[in-house]
C-alpha cells in the first residue's frame, strides 16, 4: 500500500496537488479530445443477451496495494461467482460483459509507470486473456488520474488497446453506453472538481436525444457529490454538475447514481426506489463510514447500508494511537521538528530534575525572549498546524490547530528536557557550572573535561531529542487524528491514509434481467489475503489463488438491491 505519511510521499503528493490546482483548469485536455478524438454518440449493447440476463461490473479507486487490488481484480475475472448474503441465501452472479472503472485508477498519482505497476500488472495476473466475445472496459478519470494532465489515462484507456483480457473502446474521458431493455450508462469527467466542459455537455445532449421517455440512466461520477454536499453549507461544482445533468439533460431518467472517491460502500435510497451508491473499494486504502455523516441527504435520500459498519469504522480509527506502527517513517518529521524547537530555545537545564520544573521553565522562557527566532519557529509551528486543521471544524478550526501546535511544542519541551537531563545528570557528561540560580548558556558553560565532552553532550542531547520526537511525535499526531475523526468528524482522509488499511474492499455487480429490472449485487471482502500460491492455470484464469487461512470469502454486503424498474 502507498505509505502516504512517508516524508518523500508527502512532498510528492503535495507538489502534484499544487501543480494540478495551479495549472489543471488552464490545461483542459477535454477540449482537445473533443476536436481530435471522434467518438460515436454512444456504444450500443442494446441487442445483446436478448433472452437472458445482461451483466456488468463496476469498481472504483483501485491501483494501490497488490493484495487489495489483485483480490478485487481476481474476483471480477472469475467467469461466475456465488455469493451469500447475511441470511445465508446464495446468489449466482456472472462476470460482466462490461467493466466500468469509476475513477482514481492508480495511486498516488498518474504516470505510465504507476499505472503499469499498480493497475495493469495485478489485472493482467488476474486475467490475461478472454475467449470471444471478450468483455469491454470503460473508465472515467478521478482527481489522481488528472495529476499528470490526463496523459497516462488517455494512453491507457483511450487508445483501443487490450487490458487484462478486455478491450478499451472509448476515445474520450467520458462516454455513453446503451444497454439492453431501455437502460443507459453515462460516464462523466468533471476534471479537478471543475465544471463539465461545453463539448461534454453537447455530447450528452446528443445522447439524450436518442433516449425514449421511459428509458432509465445509470450515472457514474468520480466523486459522491451527494455526500459532500450533505456535510457542507456551500454548494460546489460537483453538486451543480449533477443537478444540471439531472434537470437539463437526462431529467428524471436517472435511477442509479454511482461514485467512488470515498473508499467504502454506502447506499442511499429515496422513497421512489432510486439509489445513490458510493463504492470506492477496489483497492485503495479504506475510508471511514461514520464520517462524513450523511444519513439523510438534501434531496430526501436516506442511508440504508454501509460497509464496514460505523462501529467498526470508529474502532479502526483508534489505530491512529499507534501511528508509528502503520507509518513508521512519519517520526522522521516529528523528530526533526522537535530537534529544531529544542535547538531554537537551547538552555542549560540538564541539572534540573522534575522537582525544579519552575527553574527549567524560567530558563526556557528567558531563552525565548532573548532569541526571537525561537518564538518565530514556535509561531510557525502553530500557524502551520492551523492551516492543516480540517475545514470541518468550522469556526473552531483556529482553536483546533492552536491546541494541536501547543501539544507538539509542549511535548518537544519535555522531550528535550529529558534528553539533556539524561545526558548531563544521568550519564554525567560535561555537567554545567551554575552561578547562583542562573543557568549558563553553552557559550559560557565550563566543562573541566574539555571541549570534546562539550560536543559529546551536545550531540547526545540532540540524538536523544530526535529519538524522543521520532517516538512520541507520531502519538501526538495520532491522538489528534483520532479525536478529530471520532469526536468531530474531521480529518477523515488524513486519519485513514495514515493507516493504509487494505481490507474492507468492495465492488458492484449489476444485472439487467429479461424483464428490464436492474439489480445491484454489492460484493464485500472483509479481509483480503496476504499470501498467494501460483495456479499455473494459463492466461485465461487467475495466476494466483489465496493461500491465507485468515482471509475471508467474498459475500454480499446486503441483499441484492432492486433499482426502480421502468414504468
């Protein structure tokens, strides 16, 4: 799994996000696509399976760790899959004639290499070839696919090539599929939370002109605007895009909304039987289900199911208290911060034990007053953590960031104090000479053993301070994230990228029966395998099967969901 809190990864993703935010809207590939990449008004599957069921698969947010991505790819590659629901009833499902990838196909950012390593390779190992008629593959881009301006996405999904036994057919980043018995599937591209571009709007108007009044639409977006809107007081681009498509283009034909981006399963239903399903569990780290809290949406949809359940989600969030276990190298950043804070206010307090806390505090306060740059560093720490604080805190954001910053500064003081006390008073390296009650600063400190011991004291104190920050700093950050996500519903993304949970995966299997009824089978995997064994079964079957007794079998998250039928 991607280690998001690794210092190098933080720098890389920060730069990707910065460049995408600065230049993404000014380098819109969709406008070029519309000119140089012709695409039919829709891809026609309406005459297939005339006397039987038509199946298609939907998976979003893949391309992270091998175990999670390959697990989902392998299950979708199997020709048939029998799934049991909570009551023990078995349901037979078939591999989809179409696979729709619903956004964010790779992490941490798009490039030819990351697509090959984190998406193509596990999918090819799951199924390299298929017998005719081979299934087709369509994909819509998410924000991570847009980080390179959509270049790698277009090369992989819009060039009429084979990928894992499936043929890619689209030539643009958006598409329309005409399915059997009056159903349509629409895949949109909203770039980086931007508006739908004019050529895309015109394309969907042309698609709508081919629809009959009683046709029904499955609308696929990269992000669940309905959940984000329910937790915000402001209307965003994504919500406006949805309303425009629903009111101006497709009307009330939209019966099923699908989205990824949040890496869990949630289903909302309205009184008429329409569904809004978030299913972003095809491989990426798990997101919590207890936040963002959206039990009732603005348009009357009510939450019916989530996976994992909210109690489990809160329990998993508490794993941040052991942040150093899931993100061990994050301690490099807190260790460096604590060391800088200690050096900025360095004072000879190595002889003061806990019984002399007031003297130690007085010496440090005096150092802060005489060294303005130490005060500047402290204020910069607090300011940076105020900026880091989630907007979900609302008007309490400044207070949350300030308390977080003060917690780190206070902890850094005790870590540094303990380090110099250990060096001077316990190890006895170069104890200070004290004149009255005034601790001498390093330049005035006398050491009978000479400058060698002065440097030994300094280096050992610095090493112990860094080590203390490496160990304790992640706990302070983990405590902040745990309290934020469980008590205030804030930092749901940061609190779970830190854990990189590869379990609790999901994908959707959809069936259109001969009567035109659309049924959704939500497939969940609680624990993905960590060990695999080679099958040597050839290119038409998975290359590896699970070899982990602790792994769980795929099940239905809930009984099959019947979407509102055509009138």
